[in-house]
C-alpha cells in the first residue's frame, strides 16, 4: 500500500525526527519520544479546551445579565401598573390569570403559595422581589444546563448537574465548574501520557517485534505514521442495556491539531502556503500511485495485455519504456514482467486514471454550481427590473452584479474541486480504456469470407428495426 500522512501528521513526524536525529535508534528511545509528543499534544488540547470553556462562561454570563435586565424591567413594569388594573377591573381579575400573564411576560414558570396568590390580587408590591428571585434562579438553571451539556460533549467524564450550584451566584458557580473541568483535564493528561498508561501499553505492543534492534526512521516512515495513529485511538468497555452484553468501542483519545497549530504560530504566511502546496502535491502523486497500482491489479486479474490498451496509453508507454521494450512485452502476461517495468506501467496508468477522475470532479462540480448560478442570474434580472423604477440604470447594475456572481462562481468551482480531489471515489467508468474486440458478426463474416460492407449494411438494418420497435411502444 501507499502511506501518505496528512499535513498535521507530517508536522508530528518532523517533530520526532528532529528530536531523535537521523541515526538508528532503539525502540525505547522512540517510545520515550512518542510519549513526550503525546504529552505535549494533550497539554495543547487541554489549554485549548480551557480557553474555549472560559470564553463560553464569559459569554453565558453576558447573556444572563442581558436577559435578566430585560425580564426584571418587565417585572417592575407589571407591578407598577397592577394597582391601576385591579382598580379598573373592580376585583374581577383572578390570581391564576395574573400568574399566567406574568409567567408569559418573563418566560419563566412562576410558583406562588395561596397566601401570595391572594396578595397578588391586592397589588402585592412585595411579591416583586419574590418573582425576581425565581426569574434569576430559572435563568441560572437553564444557562447552566446548556453550558454543562456543551462541555460534556467534549469532556464526557464531567459529572455535573445544575442542582449542585443551587444557592450560588453565577461567578461562584462558574468558578466551581471551571475548576472541576481543569481538574479532569489535568488528570486526563497524566493518565494518558504516563509511562504505564494506555498509550504506553499500546506502543509497547506495537514495538514488541523490534526487540533490541535498531530503527532508522528515514526508512520506516509508514511504521512511524502507524504509531502516531495508534496513540490517538483507544478502546473502552461498553455495556448494551438491551442485549446485556459487554463490548468494546473505539474512541479518540487525543488529537494533534492543537499542538500542530502551536508549531505553526508565528510563521510567515507565504512560506507556510508554499509548504502546504508542496505537501498537497505529494498527496496528489501518492494518490496517483494508488490508482496506478489499483488499475494494474485489475489488468492482471483480467489478463489484459498492453497491446489491448487504448492507443494514447500505448503511445505513453512507448515513450516511457522505449519502443523496443514495449514491443517485447506488449503481448506478455503482466504477471511475468519484472518489477521495474510494472512500476513504470503503474505510473502511466495512474496518470491516465487520475486525469479521468479529475474530469469527473470538474464535470460534477461545474454541473452542480452552474444550475445554481443560472438561478441567481435569473433572480438578479428580476430584481434589477424592479430597481429600474428607482431611477437606476438597469444595464449598468446588471453588468456589475452579474460580474460579481460569475467571479464567485469561479471561486466556488475551484474550492469545490480542491475539496474533492483527495477524497473522491471514482465511478466504475473511470478506468483505462481497453480496445474492444470486433463484434461477433464481424468476426464471423471475416471467417466465412463475407464482405465487410455487407455486414455493416446488415448491422444498420438491425439498428433501424430496433428503433422502429421502440417507437411502437
């Protein structure tokens, strides 16, 4: 197979290689370096999560203060106008109606005892503070529910409930919640990156075959990539309540993305762009090798000789292998060819197949976005026609905004193509073309000495008959 790392993993591999150098190293040295990398990555992820949670708590506090101010003002307005309403109604307002109205205004279900309900029908200014307390408590509970739920999606170990913070103001509740999250994340870093932790055990199992031997990283890039992948994934025991069976679930233990972002911090944008483009070009060539090997295996399985490939591919193979070598192996079984020839053949097949894949991507993206573009242009024509009533020149407006739409279309096409280049799965039709053998009738005619023109006339008559039959239906 062909192993090619993502840009993030490439940065991690470079980090390990810079730390260990180019000389042969032992399995223990590699283990220590990988555990150190895991710890740095876990710490970077922890710091990112803590900053995100701190920002979430600050935004939630601002939202609470804004909503609380609006709703408390509503409560004051309600109780200020309540005496006049009671006087105008002559005592016909029922307590339950007032409670439902006030609950709707503050968007919080309010609860009063019988004595408070009677006081409400008498003006009950002293109940305003009671209502404000309920509103503040309800807002705190709702906000804490949302915040805790958002945090638990990233930190499943967090066992927190809004009931734990009853009677505390927002600052104290936020401080307690942040402290609990920080404690859990610190424990997670220590647990996963410890010398006898789960990551270390998985690395020991993977490096067991090396023993006391030496490892040269430059020659074992695929193995290093595999070890980096092992560190990020783990398993945990699960229990299915429906079937009452235990099982194992694969989980993501850590990610390198935040540590990689720290490595790129402060670098020049032009230098970084050039490096990423170079990496993507390497990915394109790796995919080309993948498709070339895939197509070569298909030709071997179908026992297709090179002489049956389409003419453009044969010409390309002649230029790569040379005319003499191509003629020697054109009718040979591909399984019998030496490795150096198969490598060149796979490269040519990969180039051809990748071009066909890119054509499929271009056609798909353009077809999808072109329809959307035409719809927008049609809508623009209608809107420009309406704007003509506002004393604007419709032609100038149409040209200007249509140009903007077309520029955006080109940007969207480029973005869509790039986004699918490295993940696209080609259709079955995206294979190298093989020259088809002539039809059975043609072969039979030649064998029997029948002129080719007669066979062609017979084929044309058959096609015409089939067309007539289709018309009858």
